[in-house]
């Protein structure tokens, strides 16, 4: 069961190390802060972040708009550089992880190139890393089938629905076979029915691939439905105020949303978020 602790004790980086001692550390963040300088005064985006994420877990970042969820994800991806503190991704620093393509990144929008068909979009990261054409073809076939787009190799992004485009984006991120998948609110723009479907698809893909997933969301229900752990962040400057380990099964169904256990976990997250606003 999740252990409810006071905010002052919740920066302990061991909080996510609960599933198994055999799990290695996928992400380790120690006393990380990020300040954006500006003419109007420095913006303190992240403050004293301490967090360990174990391999194979599905970890969601949740918090109010502007709290630094996406910024923290971008720091992990080496798209932003911290002002202080240390960060290790799969045992190496974030820059090496980026250069060696140790993670896949799925953006809020699919970010598919409109002049490339779906097959060519998926091939792009493998082309950049100079992988063989045969390997590219095998990976594209494997992951487009996994996301249910096996018949859409030659279609262009504009010929696909929003949900199908996001599935293609996930396939592209998986084609390099990274251990880590970083996802920045990928289903936020979808309608509720499509979003439910994509959540179930993502859980299936996560189960099949055994990837570690770090997921940004504004939705409490989505965090409960998907996650093994939920990281609650404070208003800016973003701090990790609480880490909640889900007592629910790793693989869930939409029907679970009607169960008391689901509502209890959602209520715990909601209370933590309300507490962050109260102390800000």
C-alpha cells in the first residue's frame, strides 16, 4: 500500500524502489534545480528534485499547470540543462543518454513530418543512427503492428486520425528499442473515447515491451489508470512533494475505474494536490 508521508520527508530518492531489489535504477536525480534567467527576473522552474525510478515501472508526473512536469521530463531527455544537481539515465549522464539514443520521446503533438509517409517517419531516427535498411524495415514492421498500424505503412500523416498519428509517434519512439520511454501528455488533445482506447493500448505495449515509462499528465484518472507510481509536484518552483505507489494491478482495465480502490487512489492524489496549493 502507498505510504503517506509528510512533504518534508518525501524527497527521499528511494521511494520508487519498491517493486524488486532486482530492478536496476533507470533514472536517478539528486538535488536537481533549474533556474531560467530572464530580463524580468529569474524563473525558478525546479527546486531540489530527488527521485529514483526503477526499470520496468510506469511513473506519472502530475501537478498544476506550470509546475515543471514537462520541464523535468525535458531535463531527463537532455533538452534542458539543470542549474545544479546531478542526473543519471540508465547509468550514464543525460547527454550521453541522448547521444546514444537510450530513450524514446513522445511529444504532446505527434510531430510527424507531413512529406514523409508513416513508414518513412518511423525510419527517421534509425536513418540518423545509420542502421541498416533491413533492420529499419524489421523494426518498422514490428512496431507498426504492435500499435495496430500494420496496414498504414504508405499513408501520410494527414490521412490518419489524431489517435492514429499518436500511435505512429509511439511506434517511431520504439523503433530504436530504447529501455526508456518519455511521454509528454501524449493523449491530452484527444477526445475522451479515443483517449481511453489509447490508454489501454499503451498499457498493452508497456506490458509487451517491459519498457520503463515516464509520463506527464494533468489527469488524475489517467495517472491512476496507467501508473505504478504517481509523482505529485508542487506549484512553481516545481518540487516533488509526494510519491504514491499504486496498490492496483500493473495491468488494468477501464472497468477498474468503477471500483473503490481506484477512487481511493484518485482521492489520495487529489488530496495531495490540494495540499500543495494550500502550502504554496
